[in-house]
C-alpha cells in the first residue's frame, strides 16, 4: 500500500513533467528549422529577405516568440505580441529589446481595453505589410481574450456580456468561439484576409479537443466553418437577453475575401496528447503502471465525475474496465488491459477541457471543482489530480488541485452548491491541496491523474 502523502507528491511531479513537455521553446525548435536564408516548416520552405514580421496572442506566445525570433535573426523586422497580465517580466523586456512590442492584457482571462488596444496595433501592422513580406502568426490558448477587436458598432462590453451569458449557460469552448468569431473584426480568418502579405505562416499551440485550427483562439488565420452563431445563442435560450445590435451582428453574414495569390499555412505544433504521453513516461520512470485513457474529455464536471466514479468501482476487474472504456461517451484510445492485469496500483491519465454550469457566485475553476467532486467518490488510498497546463484555473492564481478522501469535510457540499471550490480549498483545507505553478508559458488544456490501488 502506497501512502497517500507519497502519492500526492508523485502526481504533482508527473503533472509538472507533462507541463514542461509542452514547453513552447521545445515545440518551436522541433517545428521550425533554418538553413542559410531558408526557413523550413513541415513541408513548406520560405526564403528570408529581411522582411519577416511577427504577431502573436495567447498564454504561450511569449515563450513561442522567444524561441522564434533568434531563428529569424537579422531577417526579423518587428512585431506585436498580446500576452496575459502577469507574464514573465524579464522575458518581456528581452523581447522588447529585439523590436517586439509586447503588451499585457486580458486580466483574469477576460478581454479588456488593454487587449483591445493591442489587437488594434496588430491589425495596423498586418494591413501595412507588402505582398512579398512573410508574416508569422503565433497562436495559443487564451488568444481569443487577447485579440478582442469587435466589429464596427459593437462595443467590447456588448461582446463580453454575450460571452459571459453563454459561459454561465454552459456553452462549450467551441460554441463560444463560434459566437466570438461572428462578433470579431480579426477572428475567423479575418486577420489573414486583412494582411497585406501573401505569405502567412501560423504556428499554433492547441488548447481545444481535436485541434480544430478554425476554433483555436477563434481561428484568426483560418476561414471559419459554416457554423451558425444564431443557433448557438438559440440553443441556450439567450435570444431575448441580448441587445439589438448584438443580435443584428449575429444574424448578418459577411464573406471573407482572400487574395488569389495569398498562401496561408496553419500548423499545430503542440497539443494535449504530447503532455499526456510525457505524463505516462514519467509515471513509468517512477515505477508505476499507467494508461492514457483519452485526450478528449469534455462536458460538465458532474458527468466527468460520474465517469471516474465508475472507473474506480470496476478498475480491479480488467474486463469491466475495458468494457467501460469502450462503451464510454468519452473518446478513448485502445487500452490493452492484459498489460496491466498484475498491477496492484494504476495511474489513469486523461486530458481535455470540461465545463462548469454556474449556479452560484463563488470563486473557483473547473479543475478545483472537479478534484473535490471526484474526492467525494474516491475509495480510501486513491488520489485524484486535476489541473490546467497554463497554471491558471478560472479567475484564480492556482492551476488546480490534488485531492483524496481526506479532502472531504462536512461543509464541502455547501461550497460546491455555489461553485466556491477555491474558497473551500483555501479556508477549510488551508491551501494544502492547491497546485501552484504561476503562468507556465504554455496552454494545452487540462490534465487529470487518477491513482487507484487495491
């Protein structure tokens, strides 16, 4: 029997190893190569002629830029980055010294006036480019909040109110981005369409299940799929709650016009699966059997909790585990249960991005709430970790939490009823279950680690 206190530390180590594996520096170096005056990315080659410009927006683009600019060296001219408040100040100063205008915004991951001002600067830069210039666009999770430039006649407050109502109603990140795209002057391919350059290279760190490039940061360099924002707001019964100008904008369809000569290449350089594979490798290094279940967990945290409850109940009967995974509503990889039949303990590894339907005004995040809800159903000796790879869970300064049955006190339900998981972990458990990382510089969704033992 492994002591719970030991398990908690093991899961923390595995999580941090997974986050480091999704480091933007590593991913850029793996994807972008230069030889003399040629830049090679995947199967594309670009000739460098002292005419390279760079823009970026998202939680990971600061470190993405720090890895990209040295590769370009003297061919890089200038650029603009929109990064979260609280980003690495030393790295910001370093990049500013390399002719990058780095600006912070989007406090608590919400669009604000500072981010809007930066978005306007990005628009101004790309529209002034010449056809022969090379525009490199760095994109990562959080990019939607950091590139807020509403269409004419729509204010940022109008847009925020719409997204807030959808979030509280339980809309998925994909649904949110469909609406954001419809209200934006830059998203949904509009940034690329506005660019004066005929050569646009977009390097993307995915924070969405399935890596849909048209939805990551609302796809500023990708023409949107024919999805209806009107259907999304109708689905959640919000038609009567939105302003007339928002409804008018949602109902209107505009067509993007791309130059015939324009070449746009969108490349996903990293995603959740890379982090999960690193977690499995670390678990093995530490001497524990592990299984990657899926990188596609989505839906309400209560539904996710139910899945983990079933997994805890049947994990020791391997045929039942196999049956549960194969019949699960969550997409999963093929798991060879024969390879773990002798294991006395197991670490199940999953990733994705659940959602929380808000029923109260408490302070929390999906990872903290999920960790506490799973703790309620865990058998003794089992431990569960849920944390965001960006280091920020909701409007808090923690990445998530690692919990076990000892985390459950009589007052827990009263906190969960009002979505106040953060206050519970802070006040009742004195922060012992928090996972503090600060801004990690990356963002590839969430990681769940479930340790079970017989």
